[in-house]
């Protein structure tokens, strides 16, 4: 019985660690993020809670935003795919932090601590 509870706790933690934090944001946050990404031309993706070992560079070919039809939330899209601002970095800075979307377990800068690009 204790083993089953431990296994369930581990699965619950893993699901929470990879959960979307800033995938659905206010329209204003999505619009601000869109402008920042448009100006930058490229982003880095890096999910610390997921255990990523380094950042992945993404060349931005298209940006957009869409109403997700859930409680007035929106998402920002890069190259036709919705992104989580918590795991998206522009010039090394966390996009969620820039637009003031609260996060947990995510660095404000991709270069903080052990979060160096290519680590």
C-alpha cells in the first residue's frame, strides 16, 4: 500500500513539473509577447522543470496569437504552434518574466545558475 502511494506521488509530481504555466495568458500578455518575439526574430526554448539539458534555438518564421476559447485566455504562437511563455526565452531572458506571467521553478534568465545554453 505504501509503495502504491509513493508511485502515485511520483507520477503526480512529474505531471505537475511538466504542466503548462504560461501557455494560456491574457490577451495583453500574448500581444506583448508577440511584439517582443517579432522584434527578436529568434527564440530559445528551455524547460527546466522537464529536465531539459540545454536550450534549443528556434528561428521565428511566423508569429501569431489565438483565442483558446477558455475563460478569455489567449496563446502566443510561433511558427504555427502555441508556446508556453515560461519555457521560451528571448535573448536569454524568460518571456513569461518579461510579460509578468507568474511561474514556478523557471529562471528569469537562461544563463542563471545551471541553465547555461548548451549545457
